[in-house]
C-alpha cells in the first residue's frame, strides 16, 4: 500500500510539473494617448523575479512571429514582452502598408521612444521581473528600433538586432549607450550592405560601445523568420529563411543574454 501511495504521489507531482508551462497573454497600455497592445510571456513554474526582455516586431506589426520569440525567451527563464510600435495592435500583410507604418515610426523618434518606454514600463512592473535587468531583441524593423533606443540612452543591459537596419540619424555618442550590443546580419542582404555594416562598426568604435557584429555568409534579409522565403516569393522581395543563421544567431543571443545579465 505504501508503495502504491508513493507511486500516486510521484505521479501527481509529475503532472503538476508538466502543467507548469509558459503563460502568454495580451496586455494593453498607453503612450501619449495611444493604445498599444503587447503580448507578455513567462514561465509560472519559476519562482522569484527574473530579467525581462523586450521584443520588437518586424515591419509587419506585432503578429505571431514576435510572440513566438517572446515564448521562446520565456522558456529560457526570462519574462518577455512583445511590444506594439504601431498602436492598436495593427498588423499588415503587404510591403506597401508595412513600409508606410515603419517609415512613420522612424521619422518620429520621439513618439517611437515613448511607445518603446511605455512597453518597458509594463515589463518592469510585472510581478515576475527584476526591473533593473532589462534587455531588448529586435527583428528587421525592430532591430533598427532597439538599436536606436540604445543610441538614445535607453536603460538596457543589452540589445540584440536580428537583420535589423543599422543606419541612423542619431549616431551613438560616447557614454550614451548603457549596455552591450550584438548585431546579426547576412552578407547577401541588400538592405544591410557591407558599407552599412562598416559604417555601423565605425560608429560603435567611435562611441566606445561594447559591441559585436556577426555576419552570415549567403544569408538574406529576414533570415530568422521561417515564413520569409514564401513572403519573399509572393512579393518579389529579397528575403529568405536561413536555418543555419537562424539557429546560430539564437544560440549566440542566448549566451549574450547570460553575459549581460551576469555582468555587474
């Protein structure tokens, strides 16, 4: 009988552990009177506070892709918030509309900063988050956003840009960027050509930033998104998924987060 009870107890404990999965839910917040709709993910089996990571979407808007990345970060033990840089959770499915939305954000960095910081405030206040330990990941459009937020002095321990635009009208100034930077690009990406990579490196060097640039041979724009190849064919865009670059950049980003949050 004792053995049977022990087996039942272990079975119950195993079930409870199995049920402790990543929680993901939509959150609404405000920036300058605009409603923004984000998505927060965390593992409720982890006790205590943990670092938080902002995830900024591609130019399509805050669709399922950044949400998937937020859940992946939650599986690593972080709390992640996929933010909304367009407002009202707006998502588009064609490059014309996406270009207009992304262009409007880049032309108004003050509004972009307000929206980004509003999301960061939501993340900091979440019950699972250590407010002093925040990093940011960005993809394509989002990669450019997180780099610009770092340039503007955002309180970020680390910023990772995946095939994000590297140019800016607000070059980094010495002492302005507070955390570390890592940028992942493909050498077959016409949107992030070699001259732009070289200019970015010079900018980071001149500002004394702790940074690293990783270039993947043969990888095109949007290499981390499994839907990129199909989308590229549909709209005749020079984008494509690259499984090797995707996997390696994610593994390097995991190490990067460990390093930036371990640094005191």
